[in-house]
C-alpha cells in the first residue's frame, strides 16, 4: 500500500477520542508507562483485526455483487451520523471515562488502547478495509505494517512530544486537549466526512 493510501487511513484511525486519550495520558501522573501501555494495547487489537480480515479475505466486505449496496448503506449511515452530531453539538460532552485518564494506571491505559483502537466503529471499518483490500488483491499481509506503524506513531506523538520537548509540551498539550474537548463535535464531523470520502473512493 502506498503512503498516499496509508496516511488518510491512519488519520481516520486516530482522529477523535483516540488521539484525545493519548494527549490525556501524556499529561497523566504515570505518563511514560501509560502512554506506552496505550500504544501496546492499540497495536495488539489493530493487528488482530487486520489479520482476521485478511484471513477471511473478501468475506468481511461481501462478494462483488453486494459491495455497491454495502457502500450505499455505509455512506447513508455516516451521513445520518453527521446530521445527528451537528444537531446535538450543544449537548455533546466527552465520554465520562475521560475524566479518569489523568489518574489512569498502565493497566487501564492498555485496556483503553486495546478497546478504543480495536473496536471503535470507524476503526473496525478501517482495519477491516485494510485487511480485506490486501487479501482481495493477493498482496502479502506484511503490507499492512505501514498502516499499523503510522497509526501507532500518531497516538504515540503526545508522549514522544513530552519526552522530547519536556515542559514546553506539558504546557502545550493541555491547550490542545481542551480545544479538542470543547470542539469534539467538529472533530467528529471531520472524521465522519473523511470516512464518507474514503468509502466513496
């Protein structure tokens, strides 16, 4: 898979609560262990789903006759989600579990990374799309390593920023975190719109 294909897929994987959680963990008390545990958990679930989709081949996305219908269903569902997100933007709040992230333990961080990157709806669709694409085009499963690696790099960036920039990153990350919290609906709309384009192309 080319970098031009991998980049938007990796962006879809992390845009939203995935990156926001990484920022929270990078500013938590045990930020080194939490950030590492989060990335490790995410790596296991993403890899497992890509491998499962690759093993099942085209089954995950259906036969060639059903793919146009499946595309229409996915696009309609995504557009409905965009409308719902916009209409409820005033009431949108970050999930309650995000309040626990500043006091998170490595075990909690590992579990969060595993579940959030592996079983968030858009992440499941993206990982399945990667595995199924490789299988249906007779490409080796190792071609997914670029996608997995770039996704993990994105969610590791907040921790790496604190490691490399120290206090400067510690001052900047909370500002980014607060903006993403206050504008969660904008982030969600961008992710959904991006996935609509990705599905259509």
